[in-house]
């Protein structure tokens, strides 16, 4: 009899623990839907993601299907790096994110799947368990569109830790554009954020730039002084 009671009690405790774990995971999960299109009475009509056009007007080349898309959360709400003259921050793929920025979802331009239209992107069910709504009640959300292809293609997007850590990395000269969704409160359990955007974004807005080594800067300074001295001699 005692054994049966103990077994029954143990099973009940296991069920309670499972329910608690499930509820905790749901409370911590980040969920969102994102759509980069405009609409009229007949449905989707717009293209929002462009490979080029920010720096050279009137090009507006749509981002090819497969172009890398990142969803990044700035947990400190102090913005993400866009000026690399001080050096790469050293976090995330390619070291282009700040220490307080998290790549939470990896994706690619999907042509509004099922579809084949470059520059169109729709994704439902973006989610991440990296953010805990109890300790991070709000954060700053961004979408990155890159000028390179995501390799390998990640299907309908992923938050898999291995995929996030091995995502195709930007290199010196890579370019990107940003959609700034602003500072948003974490969604309640089983709810979703709406990360839709209605303005165009160009992947050539920002460039990952090389920073000269201190020795190179010193040599350049010596060279400049030499030229000045030479000019003075000629005078």
C-alpha cells in the first residue's frame, strides 16, 4: 500500500513539475510575426528589401531570394553598432554586434513563400527562448538585411543555437540595412509581437569597414611629415 501511495505521489509531482516547466517556457518565449509588404484590396503588392539604392539613387535592386536576414535584440536599448571606425565590437557572427546585442532569429529573403518575388519577406512564428520576459520586460528590436546570401538556407527561419553561432558571417566590406522596430515590451505568454514594416530598407546603407592598425596609422603619419618636410625644402 505504501509503495502504491509513494508511486502515485511521485507521478503527481512529476506532472506538476512538467506543467510548471511548460508554463515557465511559455512565459519566457519570444514570439513574433514579421511582414515587409504593403497591401491593397487585392492583397500583397509591395517590395521592401533592396540590395542597393541607399547610396546610389534610382537603382533600387530588390534583395535576391536567399539574402541573409537577422532579427537582433538590443537588450540594453542603447542601439546597435553601425559605425565601425572604432573597431568591430567583436560579438555575433563576424563580430559586428555589441556585447548587449543578441541574434535571436536567422532567416533569409523568402519571396513571401510560397513565392519567387525578390525583396519580399513574410515570416510567422518567429520565436526565441533566449529572452526571459521576467528579467527583460522590454528590449529594442531590429531586422538586418545583408547584401550576401545566407548559406545554408534555413528553411522557414531558425533560432537553433548551432545555426545562430555558425551563420554566414559578414566580412570587411559587407553591407547591411536596418529596420528599427523600436523598444517593445515583451509579449505575454502565447502572444506575439508584430514586427511589420512599411518602409523600404536598403542593404547598402551601412558598411562593415576595416580599421587601420595603430602601426599603419603611425606610418601614415610619418609619411605625411616626410611630405611636408620635402615641400618645405623645395620652397
